[in-house]
């Protein structure tokens, strides 16, 4: 992604909203919005946003799993399935 092509002012956004949204939808590239010369927001298409959110959720799950491993909160697969089978049996009795 070439950042210099992805920076526009809020005034440009106001005057070209429909065209900008069309281009973002086609390219999938985010647009950095500036106000008074400072970067203040990022505009991106919904598909890219959803992919980003999904990726962040997966990374969080992986980080939590790693923390569990580091803190010794682990169980063998055999032990885990044994616990599940016991719980199912207890619920059926």
C-alpha cells in the first residue's frame, strides 16, 4: 500500500464522498483522513474491516491460549475428553 496515495483532507472527503466510497470498495485500500494537516481517521471498506476484526479476535484467542500454557493451565487431550465424557454421563443419569 502506498501511503502517499491514501491520504486526503476532510474537505476532500466532504466534496468527493461518493467517489471515495466507490474507490475504497473496489480497491480495499483504507484512506487516511486529515484535519488541519493531522491524520485523524481511517476510512475503510466493510469487508476489510470485518477481516481485521476477525483477525484481531483470533490473535486474542491465541494470546489467551499462550497465557494459559505459560501459567500451567493445561490438560492433555485424553484428560479433557475424559472430563467431557464423565460430564455427559452424569447429565444423562
